[in-house]
């Protein structure tokens, strides 16, 4: 039969106690409590915490048996085995205010069969003032519980409540973080798709050119079908131009996707030229001139082509929208080889638009912040996220009514 940390001594009479036994029992009790608390602190789920707490209280109290009643829904409670019971919410709210003796009495009325022969003492576990679990003790002869044991059990109950509160808060934070990340990803896709409207004219131009070549050759084909040199030339040109269209469509599909960076070699000068060409019709319509300062000896960098394209398009679109009456956009690339074995390039997009107010600068990279009349306010936040995924940095300099410059760094070598 299990005994508690205190043992009754007969030598001092039927009700007497050996003081040495009390002191020795107190020392063992505190040692067991400390060890049990350390073990509780290392557990990661509510079931593990509650079951360990039950075993710890049984060892400290001397009760031979016990089981757990745990809340699993608004009015559903899990009890030993696979059985579930229903306790109305109003009743469980009242029980959370009850002491141990009143609580066991109430539970015996609600679940008499389950507590028959075992339910003698109940240890409530409240989280945020709501009854979350009950540890039921009993079985065999009821041991005598000393004040120090009661205080230790109350301490365990309070400590478990704190651990569970932290655990449930962590779960809630993880759920909120997951929901937030899903929202950002979905909005990132929406931002990409929305920006396609701006580059649609450029894409149409890119696709129209190879189609014109194919159409011209196709119109000449009936007249020169018997010419083997022309047929060979037509075949080669048609295949080349179709591959070009396929590449444009593939880039467009990649741009609309959201994924982890896929690092590939990137010729930055050619890449920037292609972006500017893509936006040329929009730039002309808005009376915006693009000035390029691109050194010829730039090294090949490693980056995700579609993601960096999204960053550049976003920055160009921001600059165009900041200059409704026309202006200039300067595109500059600078080598940054200040750190040995970690060469970087700095890409800088500067406009002559209306700039950013000082009060708004600290909010620029915050999700959903915008000074525009429309838009999601996620553009710069997404840019920052992409650059950070590339282990780079992004910053903004701006004077109100005097333009804005956005710079970001990319590594030359794969990181």
C-alpha cells in the first residue's frame, strides 16, 4: 500500500508523532516537490503536464489511486478511458469557484458511477479563472493529509495552471502566426497579379514581336514553298520565336507563384534592361524618363529571378505613381566589396516624385500601411520579406516633395 512522506509512529501513543519522522518527512516532501516541479517545467503538452501533476500529487499525498477529468469543449469533458461526459458550462463556471470538498461533492452528483469508491478528494486546475481540469484522488483507506502537504498540493495546482495558461497562449500565438503568414502569402499573390495589369502592355509588346515575324514568314510561305533554303529559314525562325513566346509565358506564370527563393545566376544589367523594356509603354504614357547608371563589369549574382522581378516592378510602379505629371527615375547599381569574401551589389531606384512625410517613414515596411487612396499597403512589406529571404537589406531615403530613393543589397555569391 502506498504511503505518504509522513509515517505515523506508535511509540508516542496512538495519536503521537515522532518529531524526527516529521522533520525527515518534510525534507523528503520538499525534495520530491522540487524534482517534480522541475520535471513539470520541461513538459510540452497539456496532457503530459496534467498526467505528471496527477502522479506527483499522488506521491505527495499518499492516495493510492487517481484519474484526470479534462475539459475538451465548451461542455464536454474527457474522463478516464475513452469516455466523455457533459457538464453544462454554467455548472463548470460555478465549480471553478468551489473548494476541494465542495467540488468533490458536486462531481459525485454529476458522475456518481465514475467516482464510486475512488472520489475522495478533488484538486481543481483553473486557467484564466475557468475550470480546465480536475485531478481526482482516492482509492483504499484515506490517508491523513498534513498542512504542509496541502500547501504543496495547492502550489502544484497553481503552478500547473500557470504552465497550462502559457501553453494555451503559445498555441494561440502559433495559430495566429500561421494565419498571418497565410494571409501575407495570399496577399503577396494578389499583389503580383495586380501588378500584371501595369505590365500587360509591355507583355503584349513582347509577345506581338515574335508573332509578327511568324505571320510575315507564313504569308510568304505559299509563294516560296519550293525554295528549300526559305523553308529551312522559316522553320528555324518559327521555332525560335515560339520558344521566345513560351519563355515569356513561363516567366509570367513563375511571377504569379509564391515560393521559397530559387537561387540562380542572374546578369543584373540585362535583367534591369528587360524590366525597363517591359514597362516602356507605361513610362512613355506617364512622360517618365529612365536614366541608367549600370557599370559594365558587374559580377553575376545569385537570386530568384521572379522574386527580384517582383521587387523591381513594385519599386518602379511606386515611383511612377509618385510622379503623376512625369519626371525621372534613376536606376543605379553599385559594387559593394567592403567585406572580404562577401561581395554585394547595391541596386538603387530613385525618383523625382513627391516624397514621403517624416511621420510616415517609420511605418513604410509595416504590412497594410499605405498613403495611397487604393492598394493593400503590402507592396513594400513584401519587398522587404523577399530581400530578407535573399539575406539582403533594403532601406528607403526620402525628402518630402523632393523624391524617394530605395536601395537594396544582394550577395554576389550564394549564401
